[in-house]
């Protein structure tokens, strides 16, 4: 490195962790310019929302390390500070970050631990992002240890080296008395790092994690890291995961591990975030090849980066033998039911959902289900159709696994960003067919996904669940809120929506008799489709009564089932897909 290149060294302390304040110092040596511009990221890779991390910053000061004088600075934008260095080459910047948000993408500090993401704590210097950075941690107690994927500098206590700013952002820190369980897979060291108390069985978790790692590595051929850890925060009711190249961070309810359904959900989360170390962290859309931390990074390919990963988080535990095909079908049925119950699928195409992630998916409101569809959910189901199409066309000799492998070999290994055209071309190569119409119909339009057409060659069918006492359709959902029957969602094209009823209205009565969240379905069962009811409610504290004509019953859900009288060929195709995997 050029001797005149700046040296960057961060110091992070937490002298009073109960205050939730990280105290950060940035020492810059050998600065050669008259002005120093620094910026704080507005988002972090893997979470597509401008989170305005700089709003948590306070007590910003700049001092010359040459003569200890204060240097002048101005704040140019919400996340941009400009410092007049006046030929001072050694500069010290100090500030505090308030950290009381326990999620995988933010910062949290209290008397039990400290956790932070680089994007939410550190500045970068535009045009100097490729410089290496030192990070020294000063724990508040002697028994607090530091966990991070960054390599340590042996001669400097609790000091780590990031080869550039991207690496720093990709390397979260856990500081405290976290429990650490070591295990080895494919001759590489792994860890579970756990903060908090709960009912998790670590030996069982390690065994299942080993299965997931081996199953996913089989798809790509190797593990592209020297070591890896899973950081788990056991919280009251949190849920989430964030991928990194050499680790992942998970947040899950502390008592959510004993019931099979909840444990399976957690295993899916583990499989999802681990799969991301290939798909997203290394196999990235062109728009994310080089991160712009100052603004949104738009891409139409999150249906693949997140949606395809969601398909694999469902099928990987099946392949690994953690749960059986009945659980797989139940999970798939639940996701299809959610998709078909979301009116927004008829409004927002899949690629638009990806592009608009920054303003819609993470900014949901009571109307969202009417106008949008998750690229996780629909992307997962489109990947399912593509997997079945490839298997059918190749007599099960190829699958979407081959798509993932070729994307890894052509783009992921060298971290070359792919374009939407690149992705389509590689899928067509594996599917051995032109997918122009498929992509138009299922990525660029809102036509219904033809599940049964794709299920049929595998001896499967999607059945509608409607019981004899399914009530006529009103089109609203309610929830008791402090003694009030609050309307939480109204289907815009339903009888309730067309009558002008809104979310946040208070439901009172049907035909002059009180109705509650507990008895709404029972009350509706007294009516038939096309009956007209009088619905009474409060709208912005104004008492209203409207006539509503009930619609035909809607399905209670959908279930994927194996056809009883399937052919020998269907049996063979199904077995090779789910039971004797190709």
C-alpha cells in the first residue's frame, strides 16, 4: 500500500451499556486532502430498505490529533459530514450511536451484550472504500468476549482487520457472554453463537445444522469459506435472519424450539440464511455487484435472490431428512394458500415487486395485501414451477439445482454480477426450452400460476379446501384491540371493500346484533351468498350502517395432495423429485 494512503482505525467502546450508547472513535492518519468527507450508510446489504442509520448518531466531534484542536465541519445531508482539515493529517472523529433495536439488521446494546452491524455503526470515506480498516473493541467487563468473522490481529487485544469497507459491513460483532458451541463439517470449523436463554437443544440443533450444510454444499460442490458461525439472538418474539459471507445472524423466540411446527420454521430460517452465502452474497444481481450505501440499489432479480432461496429453505430440510414429505407438502400448501389469498397478486407483477422492495415490502400498511405480492413468496412458487418444468423436460436428469450450480460457476465464484438476461439465458439452457412466454406470464404479468398443470406429471394435485359450513364472503378481518373490534384488513374487491368499509374502522353489529372477532364467522354462517346484511360500524368515530351483499364462500385454503391412481411414470417422477432425489 502507498505510504501516503490514509490509515483507518475504529475504536468501539461501551462504558455504560445500560445507556444503549456505543462510543465510537475513528482515527485517521496520513490524510492528504484539505477536506474530509464521510458518510454513514443508509441501508445494509440483504435488507432492502433505507433505514436512515444516521438518525441514531449523536455528539459528533472532530479533533486534530496533531495539536488537539477542534476542526470545523458541516453536515451537508442527512448522512454526510464534511470536515475542513486545514492540512492536519491526523484526525480523530468521535460520536455515539444509540443502539436499542434488537433486529438482525440494526444495533443493540444493554447490560447483557452488545451487537452491531457495520453499516449501522461506521462511516465510510467516499473513494476510499477499498482501504483496510482496523477495529478495536473495548468491552465494559473483563468476562465479555468478542465474536466476529473478521480475522484478529494477534499482537493487539480485541483488534480485528477488515480488508475494505464492504468486508466491515459484512462482518457483524457480538460482544458479551454468549454461549459458543463448536462443530466441524467438511473439515471446516463452525460455531453456534447464542445470546439469551430459551428451550433450544443445542446437540439436536448441531446435528440438524450439519445436515443442512452438507445438503446445500452438495448442490454447489464446495463450501466457499474457511470457517463459519451462526449467531442466534433468543428474544421474546422476534423473527428474522440476515446473511453474510462467513456467518449469518438469526433472531427467534426463545421458547420456539420444542413444538415441531415452530422448530421446523426455525430450521427453514437456518437453511435460508445459509443458502444465501452462495445466492446473494456471491451470486449477486448486477445492480448489487458494487454496493452504493448512499441510496437504494434497484434490481428486478430479487425473485431469484430471495424467492429461489425460499424454495430451497423449504426443500433442503426434506432432502436432509429433518422432516418428511408430509411436512413439505403442508408447508408448500400453506404458502400456496397465502399466495392465493393475497389480492395483490392480481395487481403487482413479480419483477415489479422486486424493484419496489424499497418502498413497499418493508413499508407495509393495512392496504398492502390489496396492491402487492411478496417476491419471497411468489418467487418461491415460480422457482417451484421452473424446477418441475426442468425435471419434466429432462426426465428428472436435471433440476433447478443445475441452475444454481451454473450461476455459481459463471457468476458467484468470481462475484460477477448477473443481469436479468443472463439469468434467463442460464435457466433456458438447463430447461432446454425458450422461456420468453413463461417469464412474461409469471414475472411480468399477473396471470394466475398454473399449479396443477405443473403438478400433474408428478402425480400431484392442488385441492381447494371448502367445508359445507364455510360462510359467505364478507371480505374483512378483525382483531380485538383493547375491547374494540378493530377491522385490520379489507379486501378492496370484496363486498365490504365495495361498501366503503376501511381498515381501522370499528366493527359493531350485523343486522342490529353485536358482532365480535370471536363470533364473526359463526354469525356469517347464518347467511347465504347474495344475502344482504346491515353492517354497523364506527368510521373515524362516526356511526355508520351500510347494506352489504354477501359473496360466494372463499376457499379456506389449498392442499397439495398425491393423486391416488397415479401412473407408473408419475410415481417415478415424484420419487425422483422428493424421495430419491436426482
